[in-house]
C-alpha cells in the first residue's frame, strides 16, 4: 500500500502535462473537471497510503521510497525520493482534500474566463509542487517544491495581469519570498558543511554532532525561509496583495498550500530546533507579535478579502507561537482546522462577490443571509470556528496553543489571549456587515446614477477597488471593467459547483476538533498519531487541571466579549464605527508604505549606484583594465616581430654575447 506513494504527486503532474498539451482543446469546463479529477485521485491515494501507514506499529511508521538518483556531485548525493511518515501523510491528506474542493469550486467560479484551462494548469502544478515539498526525503527536494509553489503563486496571483495591480502583486510575492529563500539556502549549505548530507534520515540521526550554536544558526536560517513563505513579520507584506488573484487562488494559498509550508518545515526540523533551543524562543516571539499585529489591522479593513488576508497572517502567527512553545502537535492541529475554516471563508467571500457582482467593500453589503442562505450559513460556521466558539474546530486547536504558550511564557500567552479577542471582534464585524443589518447595497444602487452623472464622461461609474476580483459570469474577467454592485440586480446564490465545497468545508469546520479532543489520551488521536515523530521533543503541559479550566474560561469570556463588542458597534451602532477604525490600522500601520518608500528611495539609489558605479566602473573597470593592459603589452611586444631574418640573427647574437658575459663574470 505504501509503494504507491509516487502516485500522489504524479497525478497532478499528469494533469498539468495534459492541460499543457491539450488544455485549449478541452476547454471550459472539461479542463476544470480533468484537473479536479487528478487532485481527487491524489486524495484517494493519500487515504490508501495513510491506511497502510496506520496499520504499522507506531515505531515503524517511517517509509522511504527512492525513485532515482538526481544530483551525484562530489560528496553530495541527492535522490528523488519520498519520506512517508505521520507528518508528511497528514499534510498530504489535507492538502489534496482541501485542494480538491477548491478545484471543484473553481469550475463554477472561473466559468467563462478566456484562460480557463491555463488557470487549472497552474492549480495542478501548484498542488504537485506542494506535495513534493511535504513528501520529499531530503532538503534539496523540499526546496524544489518550495520554489515550485513560489513560482506558481506568481503565476496565479498575477493571473489577471492585464490589471497593473495584479501584475505588481505577483512580482511583490515573488521578490519577497526570495529574501526568505536566501536563508533556506544558507541553512542547507551549513547543514551539508557540518554533516555532509542533506537527507532527512541522515541529518536527524547525526544531529547530536552539531553544537548548540551551529544548530541555532541552522534553525534561524531555515526559519527565515519560513518567515517569507508563511508571511510573518517583517516579510508578510506580499500576502495582503495576493488578493489580486482569483478568489480560489487566495483559498488555495492561504488555507492548504503555500503559507503552511513554513510551519511544516519547522515541524520537520524539530530535532535541529531541539538541539538549538534559543531558536524556539525567537520563533515564539515572532509568531506572537505577528498574530497580534495582523489582527489589529484586520479590525479596520473594509475589503472582504483583505480582512481574511490579515486573518491568515494572524492565524499563522498562532501556529508559530505553538512551534516556539514546543507544541508541534498543536501547531499541526491548528494548521488542519485552519485549512478547513479559512478555505471556507475565502470561498464564501468569493460566493458573496459572485452574488454581489464583484463588490468587495463590506460597507456596501448587508442582509445577504436572506438572498444567499447557503453561503451565509456556511460562512457563519467558519466564523464561529475561527473565533474560537465551542464546539467548533478552531476552539480546540487555538485553546491548545494558548495553554502551551502559558507554559512557555505568561507574556506570550497574554499576547495570544488579546489576539483571540481581536479575532472574535474582526470576524464578527465581517459577518455582521455582510450578512446582517440593513441592505446597504440598495443605498449604493440608488446613489449610482447620481454618481455617474457627476463624473466626467471618460471616467467609469465604478466603486474604488471593485475590480480587485473578476466576474464569474460569461464575461471574461480579464477584459471586464471595474464595477460594483450597481445597476438592476439582486444578490443571488452561487451554482452547485461552488455551493457543495462550502457545505463540505462547513461540516469539517464544525467537527474537525474531534481530531484531537483534550478529554483523555484516547481522544487525542492526532497527538498519538504524531507522537513517534516528535518523541521527548514534544512539550508536555505542566499547568494544573485547575489552571487549565481558568484559562479555558478566560478564553471563552474574551471571545464572547469580542463578539458582543462587534454586535454593539456594527448592528446596534452604540459606538461610531470610525472611532474603532483609525487611519493607522486602515493603512496597516503604514509599514507597507514604509517598505515601498525604502525600496523606491534608498533602495533604488543603492541599485543605481551598484549598476552604474560599482559594477560599471569598479567591476567592469577592473576587467577592462586587465584586458587593456594585455592588449597594450601585446602591441608593444609585437614590434620586435619584424619578419626580417637579419634582425632575428642579430638578436640571437646579442643574446649569446650577453649569456657569455654572464658566465665569464660569474666564474671570475
């Protein structure tokens, strides 16, 4: 059963190849159904491999399969092979499962797009790259998948590249991730220099040969790669702009694939982190800071997708807080539940935009639960899950992180605790603005003709930012103009291909906590499943039962407070909305603008100096100077080559006289 693991990445790769060669001929929707079938097949293979692994005893749940040698260079030997263990197969299961639902959703969402088949070609390649990343048995193959998801994110974020904002967002994601990748590469170089191998089995079995300082350096360098890929401070800036891609891309990147890669990598290298414990403290601090920072920004965003983007950054911060606390199972648990409810939130947001004619401003929505009952019902389930309301999935995984954070440091717990308040608040704000209250889109519809008359003829009567996603009707998204929820229309529910994934994800968001219920050891399935992988490196909570109940009650209270506060502000209007949406939060603490100014100012000057002064005058000057010296020397030496025999004879005679004189005077 385990021998078929190679089919896991092979099926989406096959889908990519077929779509590359004949995607245009397959067209809409057959290209989408083919891509969906390939990923669904991978999910089936993952289930079979997982069953085969489960039937083994816990101490033998590591299986490696080598396909062929890839890089034989000196002492470096890299093979294309797979490592099947509880961590990799757990990742493969939720990656392929959630990706299948996103593919199915995309069949309806991307209907009518001029590049329908190309979109699914990129999606299949994305899933293939992510599977290579998590299944690889060595750092180099993991890095191949790491770069693959980075390249695919560029293709998909800038999919509608006719919009300059989408093209810029794709480049921003690509360049920002290269900063983190530099750390990943240096970490691999240091591992090979010290241990002579990049194979996981070899490295982890010889990890005790590393000094604590070396292990810390390796851990920090690899964490830099994780900071870029998983959008942590300060390299988070690419993720909010990734909303420029089609909504299914946002769901795929934010929920099941790219951003989870950094958390996976940290869990994979847990023996190295254990050897250099200072790295864990850095990871915990960065994770807690990112969780709080991004949550504050989400409280003041009006774009339905931007709220979810900053929410993703914040939830990833929770996962890194768990990693830094040594609670690897809690991090993986939250990663899985987050995949369920965050994919549901993004796909639900896409369904809302589909029914609202591409409107993204939540202040122009309201009362949509009456018109979109399936979308509203499933979105509310995801809201309760991410807010941490029991018994929904997010409550169990987030509570486990907070308890472990308390053991690490009460200060880190306090940051996570306040972030839980903000999460409940901003998600409740989003739900109340979109699905409850009065239908503000009717007011916007009534104002649209007046605004259109007031505008010059050459300006379209469009709402700002309304084109940040494309329509899913027969109009080609790439050629559609910016338009909001104006005109003669009523919000409507999405087709079944979009609604079915919402229902499935809602069920998973509701019951996903059953994976690891902290009732007793027998109900902690995920802990027992992953325990052999982490062993004594997994942190055991030392807090007493009474303290756990106190922390549990405090978390429930703060979640209720966040929901109540949002209810009072956005439904009862007891507090003016603008008072809780300051400009500094609406502009994300101005950090992105600061980075942009830094790159466009000193960064541009440094690049110009490097290109036109250092490179041209120093580097090129040195090269050209050597060439000029050689050329001039050759020109001068060439003058003695006259071609006359008498000159050469004279030269030989003169040389003989000089040599004779040297011998005479030396022997005298």
